[in-house]
């Protein structure tokens, strides 16, 4: 008699399982997006806002994003997301992205990626589509540096080196 219950239970279980044909609305799968920020790299007089180069740049030395940076001031007129990348010059470039939550003057930190392959002055144009400017990084021969001008973990050394070799340009 127990053998007759097994097929009945199997049929009962199959009939209890039903495919859910309902679907969620399409917009439930679209994550919210952050509007694109509107900002300028120039001051009211049309000059490039201050660029603060940080770190020592020596050819043949891999750059560190935590040390080799450029801090730029921007004037945000519409809050939102941003992303900015320079072209690659001499084996390295600068990039950053983020979200401006408020308007007004703010700073962005562009980090260096790559390895300079030659010494000399490298000009990096920066553009956000509505304004552009640039900065110059002087890459040195590492054999010419002494302990007073090489970055060994003391940010004041890096700042002094960067400030003495940085120039700003309007594009």
C-alpha cells in the first residue's frame, strides 16, 4: 500500500511548484545615477587655478599615487560626478574622479600613474571640456639628487622639491 503513495506525492509536489511569471518593472534594475558636475579650471580672470605638485619625479623611477600628485583648485557651479585624465607624457599621466556634493571652490587631487622614461620638463594639459589649462613637471636624473632633495618619507622635502620645479600655464 505504501507504493501507491509515492507517485501521488510526486504529482502533488510537482503541481505545488509553479513558475512565477511576474516580472519587476524595468526601472527597478536601473541604479540611480549621479548627474555630471559642471566646473571650471580657471579663475574669473581666465587664469589657471593653483596647481600644487607633490612628490619627486625622477626618470626610471615608478611613480607612487600616494606620493606623486597634483592638487588643482576648481570652481564648481553644478554638483555631481567628475572624472579627469591627462594624456600620457614621457611614460606617465595623472587622473582622478569623484563626486562634488556642493558648489563653490574645491580641490581635486590627480594621482600619477606610470614611470618617467626621460628627464626634462613635461607639460600636462588638463581639460574638462569647458575649460583647460596645464602644469609642468620637471623630471630629474635620480643620480643627480642628494638626500636634501629626494623624497624619503618627509612630505616637506617633497613639497619643497615640487614647488621649486613647478610652473603653471594657461592653455
